[in-house]
C-alpha cells in the first residue's frame, strides 16, 4: 500500500511538471515598467507617483521618445505655484548638480502648465506641471481652485565607445548618460554582456554581483578583470 501511494504521488508530480512545460500553461510574469532616468531618483517626495510608461511627442520638427512618470493629482488648490515651484526647484538643483544643462529650446509655459528642459550629451529630461481649472467663467480668465499634476520625462541616448586593448583585443562599451545603472559591453572574444554599476573610489566601475567580472573606466582608458586575472589590459579609447 505504501509503495502504491508513493508511486501515485510521483506520477502526479511528473504530470504536473509536464503540464507546466506546455505552451501557455505557465503563469505569466508581470511585465516590468520602463524606468525614467536614474538621475531623477530619488523622486520628489512631496507627492505620490504612478507607474512609469513610454511616451513620445514632437517639438518643432524633432520627435522625442522616452519614458515618463506622472504624479497623483493635487486637487482644489488656490495657489498652484505653491505646488509646482518647490518641485521645479528640487529638480533644478538636483540636475544641475549632476551635470545637466538647462535647454531653453525645450521650455514652455502658460496659464495651464509649463515645462523646463535639461540636456546632458544627447539625452534630455523634462520637468512638467499641468493646471486644470475647476472654474471657467464665460468671457473671463480661468480661476482657481485648481487641480495640479506633476510629471517627468526622460530620453536617454546611449554613448558608444570602443577601446583598443593590448594583444589585439578590443572592448565596445555602451554608456547611458543620465541613467548610469549599467554598461553594455561587446568583447572581441565574442561575448556580449550587461554589467551593473558598482561602487568605485575613482573612475567608473561596473561589476557582476559576485565580482567575478569587473570593467573599469577612467577617462579614455579601461581594463577588465575576471577573478584575479586582468583579461583586457591597456585599453585606450579609439578615435571615432
């Protein structure tokens, strides 16, 4: 009886495993939301934020495609400036401290909202606010109370750099300006991998969690260590 019970249990487990491997039988994983630029974190904390999502739009003749995030709406305020001004000040100080420059060509403003633009390399960030008036009299300017919504947008353009190393080796690195969570590498031995940013006392350091692979970059030079060995050494930025 005991052997029969064990056999039945094993048969059920095998059948369940086969079912799980069938197409469409596995539970779907929840898709991950795209993330705005790392330089925007920590988010302005005086308001709650929704999930980030892709966004594209046109300014003049240029199309921008990136990721945006929108705040919850703050309702029935009599002074919208008390809401959006500290938000703008927070990001103006933060982004300038990280090397972003104000892009006046991306600025816009009016009685229903506004935006400020920033550039770093070819990447852009927009800080935006929208005002919805709850009282719209005829033949007169709109009046508060108002609802105010804040939003952020980032378009990160990667920078690709190729380093020529000793022993006829090379490393092609893709950096994400303003979103430096990782570097994407293509090595001359055929490997391609993404390596997370890691702590560094000097220069930029990217490492796997177990430190078995480390890419170091300082200015126009780079090298790679794998375990205790330096596998790519004497790497110098190639001329474009």
